[in-house]
């Protein structure tokens, strides 16, 4: 009897291990899931069909095949030939509700079909397919199958069009390879904006031909006095290209008029007294400012923003504007008016931190709110009033989605000035109602910044970003009605083995049952 029981238990265990993942066990949670029918199985004869598709659809098909080949060991040929079976990527859905980024995934025994109105939707559908497969699909060597996808249909589209993550490359410099690694991680969870914080007191990270010492001298150090670094124009273009291949738009930030010590140290004429300060490797904020009355300041701003805009095909150019404590209010208002004009001159939409609303935001400007629950009522009202007057908002509350905030007092990395931010706190808020008085239609979306005063490499970035980044991604993508902490923490736990397979060392929060 015991032997029979053991055999039955073993059979059940094998069956459970080979059963496909439930269709809705995803992050972000989809808008609509209709399970049903037998699963689709990827086999050694499966093709990836891109019949009638553009070169871009073929590129997405090739990307998918390259993701699946190492673990499956299958050829997975990408073909233009029509046929009844295989993995099918189809562009041209007439379902307007899908928008530019939505998709429909239908899994039947005969085929797995992803349809969309635009290539970005197909790409996001591919990420969903990836998550529906066993975690071992992420391995870089051949694994044992089967490779089944549960039967049914997912119809999905994002709540917000702006779903961002910011990487501070100024406090500590990160190589092109490290930035690409982060891009790939963001893409898996349908993040579509990469905000690069390219300049600060501690380092200038982008080459500017008209002011070359910004990079060569201003970029020569970092917090703690390390070697720093900067991106050549070719390297920056490569980051932009790679991000675009994952359907992320790069949002470059040149922080002005404060957070500018690296620039002031590089060029004495940018200082009111004509004396360049030393390079800075500490972490204090709010002590630096461009010289607002000097005409050369605006030559500098025009040159830098012109060159960065020319390198960046995306819509936005972020001009910072935060913590300008060394700039008088009158000078701040005057400077931000001129800087915004330059952004518009070069065909970009102004983004700035929410202190921009203390000046006069231009029509169409976007303010990025980084305050927190205990931010003063007057400051929150100022931002909400600007939103009522047409300023758009991206929400990045520091005590919710600043990924460099410590999880607990014992977290070895990160900071705690905005408070301790455990996984549930990071997830449990709604952008539509967060800022009282701000119209819901003014909210473009959500961004999760990670500042790097204490972070020096990819492993440290990942220890702080994961798993909170997944929550931010879901907040930006999923319908508010579909989000719930009790169900999210179960879906999040199911992501743990995938993160491990990807080599991501994440924080195993005690708020989540990660299993053995």
C-alpha cells in the first residue's frame, strides 16, 4: 500500500510539473483572460510564422526564436510561408481597443497566435508567451520539456501609455552592457520608457562636441571617487537603438539649473564668479547652480540640449529642475522659462521633476512627481493645480517606487530618506487617485527611478529593483480593478524561479511566500 501510494504521488508530481502554467499567472496581470481547451505544445517541428508581416514583424519573430532555441534545443525556423500551425505573429488586428501596445494571444492545440495592431503589441505578446512557458525556458542550455502553453485567450492592453524606469548613471557610471541588461529586464515586464539621468553633481555622462570637457573632465569621477566614465555619441546611439529593439523609448535627462557641479567644474565661465569648483564625489544635494544672469549659460543650455535632442529620436527631453536650492526663486522661474523654450525649439516635449510646477510649465509639459505621502499639502496642491491647467503628470512617489529606498532598516544597500519601502507598500497604491485634486486624465503613467549613490554594479541594481520593479510595471499596465495585493503576491512568488533562472539576485521579501 505504501509503495502504491508512493507511485501515485510520484505520478501526480510529474503531471503537476508538466502541466502548463495557468493562463493568468502573469506579471503584469492581463486585462482579460478566458481559459479553456487543450494546451499548445512547442515541439521540434514548430515554426515561427510571420506570413504577410513587415520586416519589423520578422525581426520580432527572430527575437522570439532566439529566446526559445537555447532551452528547447529546437530549430524554430522563422518563415514567411503561411500554414495552419506553429507560433503565428500577425499584425493588422481591427480591434481598436488594443491600441498601439495591446495584443491578443490565443492558444489552441493546433497553433499559438499573437495578433496586434502595431509591432509593439506583438512584442508585448511575445513577453507574455515567454512568461507562460516554464521558467527553465530562460536557461542558456538545453532543458527537458514539455513546452506547453495553457489553452485559451488573453486580450490585453495597457492602462497607461507611459510605463517607465529611471537609471541614474551619474552618481555611479554604468557601462553600455549593464544598461542593456537592465533594458532586457524591463522589457520582460512591458516597461516602455527608459529614463537616463545623464548629469549630476558627481558626473557628466554624455559626450557633447561643443563642450567636450563636460564628459572628459566632468565625467572622470563618481560617488566615492571612482573612475566614472561617459558615453560617446556612438555608445549612446547604441543604447537608444537597443532600447528601441525592445520597444523602450529613451528619455534623456540633463538636470538643470541645480545638480550641475560636474558642469561647473568643467567650465569656469559657467560660474557667476568665474571660478571652477573642484569635482565632487559626495552625496549632498542642493548646493550647485548655473549662473542664471550670464548669457553664456544659455549658449551652454542651447548647445547641450540641441546635441542630446539630435541623438534621441524619442518624444521627451527631461531638464530636471529639482532641488535647485542654490538658485533664487526668481532666477529659477526665469531659467526654466528659457530652458523649456530651448526644448521646444529642438522639437521635444518638456519633462521636468515636479518642481517645474513652481515655475510656469509650457503647454504640453510633463511634471514628474517624486513627493511622498507626507509631502506638504501646499506642494501637492501646486502640482494638482498645474495638472488642472493642462500639465501632464508621471507619478514616481519616492516612498512607493523609488527603487533605491531600503526595504527594511537592515537592508545593506540603498537610502531611507523617504522611508522604508517593503514590497507591499511599493505595490499598494493607485496612480489615478494618488494625487488629490489632479484630474485622472492628466496622469500619463508611472515611473520607477533607481538612484545610485550606494549602487555600483548590475547585481546591486537588481537587489534593489527586484521584485519592486514588477509591481511598478503592473501598476502602469494592468487595469485598476484587476490589481489586488493578495493575488499579486501569489503571482509574484511564481516569478521567483524565473528571476533566478535569469541570474537576477532579488530580495526575498517575507511578505511573499516564495516557496522552497
